[in-house]
C-alpha cells in the first residue's frame, strides 16, 4: 500500500479505504492473539518523492508531511491495538521493472550511485527515523525484503522489462554495502532501534551445507565499512518448495550455525511442511524468536497474490492458540 494513502487529512476514496483496511488488519491481528506485523513501506520505490519529478536522475526529495502523517497513523494503530510494527523499507522490487512506469522498480541507482543513495539516506530515511525512533509501537526497520531476488549471482529472479540499467541486477557486495549504510544511518540516530534484512532463504543466512551467512556482521562491515551498520536479528523466509534440509520447522535454530543473533521466520505459507497444525508452536519449540506468516490476505484473490496457501485464517487460529497456551512467555 502507498504510505501516502494513510495520511488522515486525505479524504479521497483510496485514502479512506486504505485506512479502513489497515484499521481492520490491526484489530484482527490483535483480537487473534498476534503482537506484531510486517509492513512494506516503499518496496518498489514508487512512493518516494523525487526532486523535480526527474526520474532520469532519481534524486530523492525530503520526506513529505503526508508521508510522516501516514507513518504516524500506522504506528498509532499499533499503539491502539498493542501491535509492534516492523517497517520494511525496500524489496527486491526496487529493480523489478514490470512496465508500470518510471517510478516503479527502476531504482538501481539508489544501490549503485552515491549521490542517489545519499539523497535517500539524508532526505528520506534520516527524518523518518528521527521522528519515529522512540515510538512505542516501532519494532524495527527492515532494509529490504528478499534482496537476493535482485542479485546477479544466480539467485536473482527480478525482471527488467525496459532492459535499461535502472532495473539491472546488482552484485552481492553492492547489496551488502547498502544494508550496511542503511543500518548505520539508523543506528547512528538511535542505537536502540532494531534493524533486520528479510532474507529469502537459509541458503543466504546460514553456515550449513556449504552455505555462507551473507548478512553477518563481518560481511556487512567488510562491504560498507560502518561498524554500527549491522543487523539486530536475522529474518529468514521459507516455502514448501525450498530445500527441506534448511526447513526451520524441521530444524532448530542452532542447526543453522548463525547463533550471534535471534532468528525470526519472516515468511511462510499457511500449511508449512513440518509445521503440523500448530506451526507457531513448532517454531517456538525449535528456539526461533518469532514468526510472520505470509500474508494477510483480503478479498482481492489471486489478483494480489492471495491464493489459498496464503489465506489468513490458519495464521489467526495459530496466533490464538499461542496466546492461550503461551501468553505468559510470548512477548516482544
């Protein structure tokens, strides 16, 4: 959802329906026993203001008052419903051009051009963190969702319909450097604010089966040079079609040999292999720090990726079970 549509001063039908949707979402998660949500802020870059509307240069302008108001609305919903919010800033969709226009998925420059990257860190990210770092409902900032999807090392799956450099995949070192600089910007403003990356798989976030944790402190500092540009917890995704030897429902956290930080399972479908009927409980027993199912589906159906394996009912019933059985220990 476009964060601009959450501004309470906006009275268009899009704005009112967006605010209503998220009000219902927060209330539903809370009443079902959940205590946190994962929100995508500007995953493909289309919500970001650009100086002079010049997408050939892509200099990111100052965060708008409407966006600040929208973020405040979102975090206030968290306060009202006792829900913490992980704000996911970018996604691999930043270089995932599907032909929607110049604002969408054509943001290679924010990864590779120092001037563009600095405009984002200075004009947009810094004032957002300064404004909201102490908000009681802010859980963390996520640098990007599944950045492996935009890599040119054989992992990536993003598309580039225009065939221009603006949607070109990047190397791993470039993504690691960006993560390091974003995390450093946040931690320099407030060292208590948590930062994570939504890694696509334990193939990129573990040290088993010959894999390497590419989001480790050493990897990020080596790429970007900022000592405080590191993650506070690892976030890993899993789907049933993945290699079962890296299935968190079948393996404890210790199996993955990345024990310097907590692990949160940030995406999984609603009938995960090895998860049984009480999949959140399985993850708790396997020593994971938390989990978010993918995703909160509305009535939009397959047009928005909401097929049956992502439908929210089983997530809600599992959250209710966890609150009933473990309410005294399931905290954030």
